[in-house]
C-alpha cells in the first residue's frame, strides 16, 4: 500500500516567544493551507518544537481544544491553571483538555540547552467539558495510548481519535488497520516497505512498521 511522506526539514521554521518549530499539520478547519497537511479525525495540528535555552512560551490561554505534548529531549516545567508546578522529562507526555472552562499555561525550558517536544491539538467532540489533565510515562518496548477512547474509562481523554506513542526497540514490529497518520521523532524504520526516519510525517492505510533501530513513533488513528 503506497504512503505519502512530508519531510519536516523541507518546511519553513517558525515559532513564537522562546521556541522555534516546524508545523507539519495545520488543518483547514483551523486555518491551514497547502503548505501543511490536514489531520485525521479530530486531530488538527502537529508542531515539532525546540525551546531555546531557558526559553518559555509565556502564559497563554486555550478553550475548546485538547492539547497534547510529548517530550522527546530534555524537559519542561509546566505552569498554569492545570497541574501548576508539574515537570515533564524525556519520554513523558501530557494531555490537557481545555473544554468550555478553558485553561492558561506556560511551558518553560529549565535547562541551559535546547530541548525538543511535539505538540498536537485535537478538537473536542463535545463542547462545554470541564478542563482536565493527564500525564503519561512512555515505556521502552511498548505502545502507549495517550489520548482517545470511550467515555466509560478515565485513563485517557475520551475521543474517537486515538493517539499512541511507540517506544520501539530494534526489529520490533507493530501493525494498525485502517487510515493512519504517523510521525517519527527518533530513529529509523520500515513502514509499508519504505524507509522512514526522524522528522518524517506519513499518511496511509493499514500501517505495518518495523523499527530498524530504537524508535519513537506517534500514531494517530480513528
């Protein structure tokens, strides 16, 4: 099955405040154009960002959006109306639901060197939800769901859009049926018979992936 690939390093570098980022997904529903991809399901935004040393976003607000952050390198200190004072390290992820209540936050790089995180947005399926927060540890050799699922569970924020992060060891394989978007944030692998690497965003059907070396991969399905 053929796939489409969008390469991060072929896109312009943008950003604001204390971070620089490549924006790979800006869905037309939130003002995207032909330079970036539309998302899948209610997934509408993906940015690969690096904070400058001791950089921060400055306090800002969100409403009626779910904001997911995955720490690839380094760490951040989290300030705001949800889980103020929480710190996140490499291979952790947080999911924040703004809902109708909304939240304000500031993410800060506490270190004297650049860090790296991936930020993703998903539109809520139900408006007016209360604000909420989830934190996840990503384990080597496992595929961890960090977003999506039914309303009758509380491990993840509920949605028909599913987001998982694989911390895969060399030669480990995973498969997913149906339409997918995947983003490699570490390492190299073979996806549907094509070699893909860190910074590649891939769209296709029926994912079959084998890690060439240790890999971190984000997979979005519905």
